[in-house]
C-alpha cells in the first residue's frame, strides 16, 4: 500500500477519511501519512453551513506526539437540549419554525460529544482536528501508526 512520490522520495504509508461529526456524516476529514509528514484536509463550517476546507501539513520531525481526545461540551449539550425542547412543541403551531429549531437542537445535541485528533508539536503547542466519536477506533489505529513512525518503529 506504499506509494512513492517522484520528486521528494516520500512514501505514503496510510490515507484515512473520517466523518467530521455525527450530524455532518456526509463531510469528511482526510489525512495522509507519509514517511516525512502528515497532511490533512479539514472542513470549515460557518454556523451550520460547510464553507470549504483547510489544508494542514505537519513535518514528522517537528511533532512530539499525536493522540485521540474525546470531550463532552456541556454548553453545547444545554443549548441543544433547550432548542429541541422549544422546537418539538412548536411543531403543532408553526411546523416550519418548530422543525428548524428541533433540527438545530438535535444537531447541537449530537455534536456535544466530540472526538479530536490532537497533533502536538515539539514546541508544546497543539492543533486539534474534529472527527465523529464513532470513528475513534479507526482514528486510534491511524494515530498509532503516526506515533510509531515518530518513535522510529516503522
């Protein structure tokens, strides 16, 4: 599964796509691991609207470690719960507004549980990239490959 790029003699070790979040199951974060760097293509969202992608490249020489982090965001959970509880009863009176509020509330509730791929550089700063919690196991395998290369085991 290794692929050499011609000019830089980089060898592709692994390429993975992860769902960005539960409610945005159709949006993917893409990561590519080579023997020299990690490349990522991460989606941008403005409010609830996908607005493009950011690219990130990390040199393996400057990475001290990569990990998976799972977090629960209480503020998002409370806001989502309130919007859902307001939107559901409104379905009878004003269906469209109730449906929109319920959908936004349920989406916010689902996104209150997040998994992150956290890349920490040698200087101590870190960058986190969101993935869906159900992708955690696959992401952990990918992160293990990265950490093995950083440690010189692969």
